[in-house]
C-alpha cells in the first residue's frame, strides 16, 4: 500500500502565525518529546513511523513549502512538487503518475491519500492500513474512512452510508452532505452518517485511467509539462462526485481538524508559548507570542492572543474561525519563514519615492547547513555576522567568518555561507527590486560549492 500526504494551503484561519510560506501544518505549537514543541506535520510523520507506513509515503506539495518540509523532516521523505498550485485533483493525479512511472508501482497497488495534518491517535493510521483489504474485497472504485461523530457539528462534511447488508466492516456510500446546520447534522447522525475526514483510497489504475480518458499522459515527466492544462478543481468535485461505486470504512476513534484557533488551543499542552504573562483570573485563555516583546493578558476569558512578525490577533475563541474572512485580502510579504537551512525574520522594509527599496532581515543558519551559492542582478547586500562561526564562499574564494565580521555583496557577486556553529546575521538588502526571483542559484550543496572554489583557485 502506498500513502500520499497532501501538503498545501496558506492556513489563513491561523493568521498571524500562518502565512503563504508557513501553512498551519508547520506551526510548532503541539507538545513533542523532551518538552520540545512540534508541528502537526512532524506529529503525523512520527505516527507514520510508529505504524510502519513512513517508508511507503510520499508528499505532494508546492514549491513554496519544500524548504519547510525538508527542514522539519530532515530530508526523510520523497517529494512530488507541483509546478503551480492547481487544487487537489491535479496534485493527486501528478502523485499517481509519480508512483507509476518513477517509483514503478503496479497498477493494482492501493493508494491512500490524506491531508498532512489530521490530529489523531496511532489507531487511525492502523485503520488506514485496512483500506487495502477493503478495496480488494469490495471491488469498489473508491474507499473512504468516515469518523463516528461525537456531536452534531456544522464544521464538517458528512458521508451518508447505506444500511449494513453483510458482515463486512465497510458500507456502501449513498451520498454526501457538506457542512449542514447543527439540526440537519443531528438528523444525519441519527441515520448513521459519518464525518468526512478527507481520506481517499483507490487502485492506482483508477486514477491513471481517468487521466487517459482526459487525454493526459501517465508519465510523471510528461504530465509535469502539461500540468497547467489539468482542470483546476478539487478531487471531490472531479472524481468523488462522479464515482458511483464508493464504500466507507467507519473509524470509532479520536479525530480532529486543528484548522482554527479554538480547536488548536484545545490540544495545546500549555496555555502560553513565548514572552508574556496571563493573569490567574484569566480563564480558558491562550497566548502564542513569536515576538521578542512581552504580551500581558489580564482578566480575559475564552480568548486567544497570537503575535508574530506578520501581525497580532486578539480574538474570542468562538469567533476565531472568522479570521479568514477578515485577513483574506492581506497581501503583505511573509515576515517570517523557515527554510531548509534555518529561518529568517523581516525587521524592516522601506520603499523610497525615487524607487529604491531597503529590506532588513535577521537570518539564522543551523549548524552544518548552508545558503546556496548565488548572485543577484538588482540588489546589493551587507551581512553583519552577529553570532557563530562559518565559512564564506565569495566569487570563488573561501574564508572563515565570525561574529563581528561585515561582508559587502554587490550585484553580480557570487556568495554562499556555511555555518560551523549556529550563525545569526543581519542582512540589509538595497536595490530597485527586492524580489525572490532575483536569486540566481548556481550550487545548492556545500560539496559542490567547495569543489567549484578549489577548481577556481587552481
């Protein structure tokens, strides 16, 4: 059995900690081992290892999340990188061709697809394993997992199964109901309806045949070229709603979607992360603060306060799901990002009337990691090393740098930095256009950079 995790979205419902570069699944606010906080993503990956599914798992994601995934999982997983964001049907179709033409999976192999961030116990993933037998026994086109509801929720979709007709655990699916009123949800639960947790399973041939019918190739490399021609539509609309032979496997265990501040704070082990104080007379109140300034909360009830370089949220927990409606039009550059080599935080950005821009960042590079060997055409940079020691590659030369050193980088200069110990530096960019596209990466690994510099000198 193969498993595909879908990692996408910008997670605006968890603003200001989540942004276009750091989706909700990467926020390190859940309790991990040894008192260290972990993300939803890291928690799921640990669970997959616990049930021996990690080795057969790949992740479908966008280019903007690659560094984050590699940094949090330390390059432990195969990635299927979408050339552009086009919803879940194109992402799953591309994953199917990857398994078939790159990993050489058989057409009758069962593939399960699920979001990367469910909050569940290990038993949920043991249930996922059962889908292989369900697909083979039922001869259905699709198999789903439906969670036994614990209350009539209007936040979830519902799977409406038929009455049980055999001794098999799975049930035929009669239909779906998306986010009903609580009254309707209560009636659906009385009819045996299950929460839809967004998990699909199918034989690989089923998706490959759909691609063939639409005139698309089943080769991964060829589909990459035609990816923008795939319909920009969800898997639910393009496949599930058009499939008649679907079964569902009930799961009577813990499952939760941590997509809003009120549901996420319910699973936090502590009420405060970061600098600040919550008074003793504050009830059911959480503080998550990524800033270096303290936040004080006095006499507040049922409140979530979240502060990051991207903004500050103060919200009643029950009202917090509405945040997406209010910040949907925010189009500011992300002020904090995690990368494969470390992280950066934007300290200041100014655009002057004459057109010149100045951007100041605080950058952290993990020990043993490196920035790529790169150059810029439209900007200059000044690096001031604040902490740590490393080696600088600069126009073919290698030199040791330490705290207190200042490096001037002009447009066209090739440069990279590797951290021997953890490095922090202040980077000041100035130029006519400070955009991510003005990065010409020559080498990514330090081995390549060293070999080039040695050959350059010799």
